[in-house]
C-alpha cells in the first residue's frame, strides 16, 4: 500500500505539484467559493466519483481496513508505512516524507542514487538531467537481464569544453554494416560507403607492424589485414605497392602495371597445354620442357613471339588465320634490314598447287583517279637520294635505265591504237619518233627488220607473211623486211634510173598527179575531162547520190483539208491543222523503192511547207514509211518514224516557204528492198507540247536523197 502511495505522490511532486500547492496553501484575497457537497460512504467506496466532495473523517477511515480515524500530519516511517494497514496518512504527511527522502535539500534533484523506478516517462522539454553542473559527473547505467544483475554497462560524461548533443536517426539502418556517424551539427547519419584513401575509419591501438585495416566481405566486418611479402604501404601517399613476390591464385579485375620489373617463368612450371585455360579465352604460360613462352587462344596452343629489338612479327600486325585489315591512318612506316648475304629481304610464296581464281601477291590502290601526285611504286638509289624508276597513278612507267624483257605487249583500248615513242636528247628538246599499229588491221602481223645493215639510199620492202616462233614459244605471222635500192626518175619521166625509155616504158610530158597529162591517184581531188565512166562495163561500179522529188501527196489523213482551188498555188496540197494529233494530221506519198538503192548509205529527206499565217513558233513534222513487197498487204502500217529537223522562222509571215529535214533517216536504208512499193507519210504533230505554233500550214514537195550503186 505504501509503494502505491509513494508512486502516486512522486507523480504529484513531479508533474502536478503546482496545482497541489495551490489547493493546500492558497489563501488569496478573493472570496472563497462555496464548499463542495459532502460525500457519502458509497461514493467513496465505488471509486467512480469524479466531482469534488467533502468527506467526513469517519467516512475516510472506512477505506483502511481496521484503521482508526486519520490523524492529521501523522508521521510516516518505512517501518509503519510499508505494508501497514492500520494507519492513514494525510497528503501533507506523504509529501513531507517523499521530499525528506528523495530531495532533502529541496533543490529539485534526486539525492538517493539507489532509487528504483519501474517505468519513468518524461514529458517535459528539459528531459532527463544526470549529474550536477560543476559538481558531479553524470552517469547512465544499464543492467543485463541475467540472474542477480551481475553485468552492466555504464555511460559516463566527460570534462566537456562546450555544450553539445547528438540527434538520433529516425530508424534502423536500411542494410547490414551501417555505421552511425555524427556531423558537425550533431546530427547522426547511417553510412554504408567504403573508405577512401586517407580517411580515418577507426583509431585502434597499433595491432602490429605490416598491418592494414580493411573490410572482410565474408564475415562482413572491418578488421586488420597483414601486409604480405612483396607489398609495401606508403603512409604519406596512402598507397599500397607491389615490390615483388608471387601470386598464388585469384583473379585480376583491373590493369596489371609492371614498373621496371618483369614476369618470370620458373623452371618448375609444369603447364604444357591449354587445359587450364577457358576454351574460348586466352592466356600465356612458360613451358619449361621447351624453354618457351606459350599462348593459348580459343584453346589453340602456339608459341608466344619473343623477338627482340624493334622487329614486329606479322602475327602481331594482323590475324594470319582470317581476312583482316590494318588501319595505319596518316603515318609513315619504315622497314629496315641489315641483310648482307645472298637472298631476298622479303619473300612471298603462294603454296596453292593449282590456282582456280585470280590471285596476286600485292594489290596497290589509290582512291584519287590518275592523280599526278600518286605513285604505285618508286625505286631509289644512293640511300634514297636518287629516284631511278616509278609507276605513276596513270600507269606510266618512268625509268632512268633500260628495260629488258623477252617481249613487249600492249593492252588493246577503245581510245586508239598502240604506239611507242622514242625521245630525242633532252639537250635538244622533247621531240620524238615513234612506231605504232594502225587503228584497224586485217590480220595479226609482226614486221621483222632486215637482217643486214642498209647501204646509202636503200629502203625496206616487206615480204609475204610467214609463220615464225617467237621467244615465248608462240608461232606468229611475220613479214621479213629487206633493204633494196629504189629506182629514181626525172620530173618528165624521160629517164629512169636503170631503165632505158622505149619498149614497155612510157614517156610523159609531166609527172604531176591528178593534173592534166599526169597521173590519176586513188586519193585527192580529181577533175576528169572527156572521160566516160562505163557503169555497164564488166567489173565497173559507179556510186553516187540520187534525188527523188514528190510534188503532191497521194493520200490525205482525215485531219487535214484538201486544197481544191485550181487557181491557188497550194492546189492539190493539204492544210495541216495546228492543234491536231499526228494520227490523222498527215499526207502520204506513194512511189517505188529505187532499184539502184545502196542500202549502206543513209537516206535524207527535205520537206517544203507554207505558213498559213504569220508564225515564228516551232512546228513538229514526223516522217515514217513502209516497204511493201509483192503479195504483201497494202494496208500495212507505216513505221521507222523520224523527226525532221526544223528551226522556227524568226520573221515568219503568212505564205512563207519553210523547209524541215536534212537529217539522216535512221534505219530506213536497211529496211528497204529495191523495187518494193514505198509509202512515205509526213505528219504534223499539232497537239505536241513542242509544236508551239497556233497557225495552220500547207504541205509542199518532198525530196528524198539516197545512195545509189550502178
């Protein structure tokens, strides 16, 4: 019973003492309000009465089993109050006892260090104060829940130099391994990041020499690590370095840098194949049985190149097992050799026994076509100071020396025949003499020079071609040249060197060619006088041009208007409409294909027409034809249409005569047969976009020029 009273009294003392003091001691000047009503025994016993009441001493005494009427300010002691049911104490007595026991000096602090409170709730802003400022260090103590509370934890204050505190986080850390750190403002924070070089994580005592503090990912704890052999730690730069030693396993996940050291293969190394490497990976090892470094690449074992100096093996430049390329960019590469024995510095060998495709050792390519600055190859002498030969981007080969070959062959082109030029002494200029093939030749012929040196005044004559085997073993048709002395004659042919005029030798008055009394040659301009060209003579052929002029059309299309006024100069002609399509806007002429037609000569047409009104615009006239053989259908449609050339008359007036044509009638000669019926159509395409004229026109004579052979 006394413990309940003490707890209740403490609550009054800490949180309600002001109100309690007022109720007990206040005797203020204002009138005292009427006293509350008198309470009954039943109301007190029920314990549910909340209103203020006045209780009679006899009524209050009944609340204590067997207790006498309360004695005001009866003294309380531990002996009489602890579990005693025979006494009742007033509030003043209870407070006096508590204050004398807990705070005897009345300064508001608890003096008894052994005070035990089951639950303590602090609701004030001041919180819980431990210790006395300037006098006593504050201490907080925690016990375990083991028997007899043998173990405890004490948190002591320090000799503070300023007021400071810590504000707790609002919850647990979100992951394991969280560290509670405090900022400069006292705010606590959970942190999880690692430790940067130079950071101070903890300040433990020196565990031992050659020891680092780190995080063990297996146990998820920070702990000291011993620095192994071959490692050193520089405290000033917070750098861990390797000074030698060996790896006993593990995986490097970053770059391995070797500074003025090397990688050593031990004589006891027993690896001899790729079985210890990934099948699709790669690695290197020292094979002590061969005394070589080896490499494994995708489970393929080969020697690791160990050449010295500046040499680089081809395997290190490009993949020798597959197509590839080397991107050298805009840099020069110089290859050097000190070879001083018989043999080639570089040798390329193709080991295929029978090539079935075009194969070359080297292809040299330039992107800029035939640029004068480009060279496929150049050869220098005198340590690179004298250019001796070059092959330019246009294929020209330039050399200061002689070219020796079994045979010189040119490659045919469509631009002209092959020629070779020999230049004069450069001191005298840049002229040359040359030899070459004609643009067209009727056979393959090699002209062989005479076998002897010529005498003065001799000339070369060529013999009948005969087969001769050349230096490459190929039989060729050759014509042997021979030097002869040519016969000379005077201007009048009265004397001929080595021949006396007379029998078999004609005497001429003059030797002028293609002139009166002279020779007639197969070329040049000739004027024949009193000469009959007998086309009917056996073996004689006369060629020339024939002209056929057709005055009036024979047939009219439905789109033209026939002119029937006999007194008009367009009588019998047709009026072409300026906006009608060629399908009906036409006239036709009927004749026979000339029987002396030379079908190898292109035909031409000249068409006369009259302007029906003042007109300076373009006209479109089209000419077509049909060759109708005997027994063929006379209604066969025309074809081989050709547009007749025409230039608009810049001053064209009504009635002006114009001409269209003069151009070749493409395809006509080959389509004609001498003696066939020949229908020729001339049409105006009035609705064509290029026939800009708005005036009608009248047809006129049509002239056809053709080649003849008789």
